[in-house]
C-alpha cells in the first residue's frame, strides 16, 4: 500500500483487560515489490521493522516468528512452514503450532506504526464482539487480516479443514481462511499502514521524524539498542534537563540526566525501575532549584558596581 494519513485513531479506544495472549508474526515473505530485499530487517527510525512489530506485541506470553532465525531485540520462538515460502496460510499454521493461549494476535512484520495500544484494542474488540476475529481495516476500508486478533481454537479448526480439503496449505490465499470466519473490523489508518514498496518505507521514515513523533521514536530506538525495557516519565526528565540548564549551566543538562540514570541503576541493585528514576529526578531537580536560588540571591546581595572588596558583606 502507499496511502497514508496522519494519526487519529491510535490510542483513542478503551484498551480493555490485559488478558493473556500469544502472538504469531509472519516474517518470511519474498518482498518482491522491494526487489527481494530482507524486508523485516529494513530499518525505520533506526530499528528493524521486525523489532518494531515485536515491541508492539511485547505483552504476549509467547511470541512466534515464522521465518529463518535472526538476531532480534526481544527473545522469540522461531518456526518455519514446510516447504519454506509456502504462503501466509501455511506460515500461520506453522506458527500457531507453538502457541497455547486463546486468543492469538497475528501480525505481519512490516508495520512501522503498530503499537501496544493497537494490540490491546484488537484484543478488546475480539472479547467484546464474540466473533472469531477482530482485524484492522486500512484507509480504503480494506481488511488487513495480518493485523488481527483471532480465537485460536477456531483458527486451528478452519486450518485443519482447509488442509484436508486442499491436501495441504501451501499456496492458499488468506481469503480462503478469513472467508470462513466471522470477523469484527476496527478502522485504523495509521497502525494498518504497511511497507510494501520503497515509497512506503520513505513515507514511514519521514513520518517518525515529524515534530510530534521524533522524541518518542528516538527513545524507543535507544532503548532497543541498549537492551533497556523501562518506561519512564520523559516529561520529568525533560523538566530536569531544563532546570539544570537554566539554573546551573547548559552543559549541566545532559550530565545531570546521565547521573540520574546511573543513580537509578544503582538503586536497590538496579531493580527499582521507573520509581527510582522518578525519585532521583526529584532530588536532582530540587538541587537545581536550590542552586538557582542561591545564584539569584548572590546577585541581589551585591551592589550594582560591586567589586570583590566593595561588596556590602566584605570585611
């Protein structure tokens, strides 16, 4: 697809309960429209497309990636359809064999704007509807069956019937599977955006550098690169950096936030998490405020033309 619209639907709905689920990510396609390049490994915002999708389903009890194994930011279970390249239905069947939860979230590996909120929204829609699956639709209203949550027992039953009818699942189109299911549709023009062409890749790379997204994207990329799985209040850190820069000196901002992170890592053996960051930030911000107050007081105490030996308090 090449159509893209600004964000509007993401994060707007009630995410529902965080019930246990498994995830199957299909990452073994041929990417013919990209010239056969390794599409799951293409980077958007410094992160591989596959890693971005894995971050969105981080809440899964088990995540199965159907593809040849490769380094990933999160640990996963690897699976492969037989023969390799047998198509999405065969790949889904191979991945589903490694899952035990009901429901199961099924995702393609080329969704740069998918996030955990979208996954929770799909799961909530599935629970509320009582249908066999809940899937996203794109800006044109087209179904996106590889951005969906399904009832695993129903998928297994339909896949078994298709395999018996067609003497296997290799080469079967997804519509043969989804046509046998009762589906609930969830419109989302952003999370449904997938990268089939280099134009799509360029659009995704440009969008995450827009003012409203670049900071969150950068922080997510850094956390992936450093192997950090920690959610902190970025506003607290930004306020601290501002106070340190204004109240002390501009270079104090990055140095202070580094020291806050180091202190949080040392707290309770590094097990305190976001609370330790918040506490260290509070202490450092209070120190920066005291520093600024002392500097202001020192200026007001001095005479307008004071020199070191003509100040009012000089002996």
